[in-house]
C-alpha cells in the first residue's frame, strides 16, 4: 500500500517478491504460541499495532480513522473518498451489512489493516525474513480443540515480547510492553477503553469507561451458541459454532444465500411453518452471532464494543475475527468455484466498495469492486489451510479442502459414519449432495 500526497490511499496487498510463495495468514492461537516472548512475528505485530495506535487521530492512516471507517464517528468521508452511504441509527457509515457485498467489502478492509501493520513495524531490517512472511492472523473461534476460549495473547494488559538477539546470536531478556491486543484506548473520551462483556446495566460509568474484559463470558457464549432467530424446536440450537461453520460451507451453494442476511433473511422463529436452516443461514448471520458472543450481548451480564456495528472495529479483536470471516469466505469460494453474484444482483459485482481505492495494472486508480477482490491471492496472501500442494489438480484440491472442512468442523453434526458414537445416518437426510469418505481395506496375500 502507498499513500501519496493529495492522492488516495491505495490498497494493493503486501507485495510478494517474484518467484516466492504467497505467505499465509495463520490461525491466531497456534501463531501466538504459548510463549510469545520467543516469537519474532508476535513481537513485530505487537510493536506495529502500538505504533499504529500512537499515530495522531487527525491522520488518515491513524488507527482511530481506520477503525472509524467501519462505523462511527459516521457521516464523515474517509481519505477524501465518496461519503459513507449506509444508514446506521441517525448516521451514515461505510460498512455494508445486510447486503451481498458484506463479504467483499470487508476483504479490502482487512487488507488495509494488514498493509498498515506490515509497513509500520519497528525492527524490519533485523527481522526481514519473518516480517516478509507475516500476514494478519485469523482467530478460528469454531475450531473444536479451542473449546471456545479466547487466545491467551488477547488477555493480559502487558506482555513480554522478543527483542533482537545479541551480537553472538543469543536470546536477550524479553521486553515488557503494554499489550495493544488487550484493548484500544482513546486519549480524550470518557468511554475510552474498549470492553468485552464489561459494560453493565446500572454500573457507574467510572467503573467500565477504562475498559473491562470478561473472557469466561465469551467462552460461555461461544459454547452455549444461543444463535438468534432460531426456533426452540430447531436442531440448530444446542449445536456448536463448528457445526454451523460446517453446514454453511457444505450446504449453502449460492452466493445470494451464502453472502448476506439481506438476501437470506433470518425468519421469525415463532412463525409457522419453520423454515429449514439451509434457506436462511448465511456467512453474515454466523458473523453477526459471533460479534455478540465476543463483545457481549446481555445488558445484565455486560456488553462491549464488538457487539455494536458503530464501535466494533475499535476493538483490535475485530481484525482477527474478520480475517477468519474472510477465510471462511475463501474456503467457501474454493469449494464453490463457480458461485458468485448473479447477473441481475443488487448490489452488483461491479458496484464500488467505497472508500477503498486500488491502483489497477492499467495504472488507473479507482475504487475496488467485488469482482476485483474475488481472487484473494492477487493481494499477497492466502490461508494456511488453503495452501496448494505442488502438482495437485483443481479437482484434487477441491476434494482435499472439502475433506478438511468435514474433518475439522463436522464433529457433533450427526453426519453419517459417526464411528465413535456407533451411529449411522443420523444426519439431516434432506441434504443430498454430500459425499462421504468411507473405509477401504486393501488386503494383499500369497496364494
Ligand atoms: N447484531 C449486530 C451484530 C454485529 C454485526 C457487525 O457487523 C458488527 O460490527 C457488530 C455487531 C448487528 O447486526 O447489528
């Protein structure tokens, strides 16, 4: 990305040197490791994010203004671009919700954040190799092994991070710094620190205005998966996040249904007849639920910035959540390679994704549109789980990704061959287009 005087901020994606593989965004929990103090990339990211926070808010590329693109302050044009055009409360904001451009608008937004982290880190010269490989980590809140817990690196107010090695190559004592992943703090406002499940009904403002986090409430919410809009008789309730990820990626093949709650509206749960989940579960629906689970969505127990569109992007966890939403989009695109906006769709695939500018190969500077961001690998990143094997055909690749989706997310879905539960065909038999792996025993013997 480059910023030129009197010209727009251009979102290009991090450049990959010719002949080098495209680096992958990694899963946050694994990436952060249990000992962040030995990781170069963690150190780079923490330092870069803190520097980003420290940019004065009047600057276009301050964290304050970049986070403000998503929702509030609202009404203001960012980077002298076209003004925001979507109504939220009494204000106009940029982010597209309830529209089929929900997934594609957030793609360049994450690229902008990734670019800014990459370009502003502190010790690039010393650690260039690691810096060149760094991409925005994603937090996979659905991965069954995490049991819904928030990765440790988000939790402490300060962290020990690695410093460059001594001249003889030995590791030096780590440096203790305040942790920018813990919260973002405005310098002037009363409601200054971001909270997760921290702001409660009736509790005096002084107690939460500095920011409060209740991680057990996030884990409980993710595990209780109290999805909104679901009829109590529906078999979706009581299922974990992994189950909804599995259903969405495997059983919602059309873009208009997959992309948005606008074109795939959540029905009134009390109205009969109940509409089967395949007809209303979307990426945006799953994403909305997680905003509530992460931010806090019960006034009596505590709410927080992530549950509210205008304030969500001020919590740094937003970017790891949205990298994961973009990964789910990329996984879905991989297994549904021909699905995209229909020709009469509204908004269309060529409608502009304001305020995000790009310099095209022709040299022209214009806003991105959804077609432009369809292939994410054009923007210098992919995902660890989507790395291709050499010599793999498209067909083998798609099959392998389908197997990855099934083996990672289908536990507890009630699918066929649930060997560990000794049950067969307990799944939703209305879904007919699945293929299933089966056992094959190959016996060789001497006659
Ligand atoms: N219930 C919220 C969920 C939500 C979605 C977001 O995109 C967000 O940033 C924050 C919260 C809404 O749709 O209004």
